[in-house]
């Protein structure tokens, strides 16, 4: 079964293989692969996803698969990679609130997240797997029942002089209280097998940042006749 993503389908083809004689010494390369009892030299290929007959092209050079039955190995490996990807200790994005830890009713509170790509190396089903992940979408939970996303925009910082302005990821609170704000970052991934080409993973992982409690206050304005020097017990003194 080919590996797939939204644009390409992937597969590997056995090299140095003969249906009658089995694995034969037709390539001098990859001696570490051919010397292993279950090492088989393969060539990765890809084709644009299409409803017509696919046109396959080689991706990279020959690499190795360690399996006694490589022809039936692809689906097992794909499922194992997806599980490892979704269970990997991906670091959550760093969430920032402006202003914080207090904001005002009726004002725009800017929320943004800083997330970065990460790489994980592991052994799965006897293969050396490298998984590279990148943040692609974000969901903002403002804690008062309002949610924005999933969206491709992580937001960004404002200088303090512009706090209260509307941004793509800002939120206006309609009531006072303490609200737990969180951002969930969605990661897409690619992986390589034993140094082979990077292959998109069908699926994504999601990681939620720790909640930050934002206190929403209300402001009041009153006219006064005296300052605090004249009336130390006056409003605001």
C-alpha cells in the first residue's frame, strides 16, 4: 500500500530482487544492508496523486529496509510512525497574553503563541526513523466559552504602547472574572526510514499549552473636586 499525503503518494520498490532466486548480489552499494540477514535494498518513489495512472519518479538514492517480508511491511511501518508521531513529547507552543495577568472588560486582549519545529529520532520495527514536525495550525481557547481556530495564524506581539488594539488573535471579554486561557498547536510531520527521503505523515499531532489564568477587571470613572493632598480619604487615594 503506498504512503500518502494530500499531494503525493509514496512507495518503495525492491532492488536486487528476483522472484525465482530471491535477493541477488546486483548492487555493490549498501553493504551494511546486504550483510544483514533481513536487510533488503529498496528505492523510494513518488507520484502526484491523480485519478489516472500514476507516473512514478525516484526520490533520493537506494536505501535499506530491515524486514523478512518487505513487500508487506509498508502498512505496519506507516501505522507505527503515525502512532509514534502522535505520542512524541512535542513541546507545546509558548503562549503570551498582552496585557497579563490583568486585562479590562471591553478591551482587546492580545493572545499569541510561539511554536517551533522539532526532530525526534527513534527505532521502530527494526528501522532507524527520523521524524520532523512543524507547527501548522492553532486553536485559541479564551476561557469564557469563546474559541478561535483552527487557524494558520499564531498571532504576534504588540508593543506596550499599542496594547488594547485589535489583532487577528485578540479577544474582548464581556464580563469580569478569572479565565483560563489556552492555545492548542497542531503539528504536521515528515519522516525518513534508514536515511531515506522525507515522507509526509498522514495525520497530525496536537499539543495544548498550559493554561494561564487571566483576571478581567472593570474600570470606573468618577469626577472629584479634591486631590489626595487636600482629601486623603477621597476616591482613588
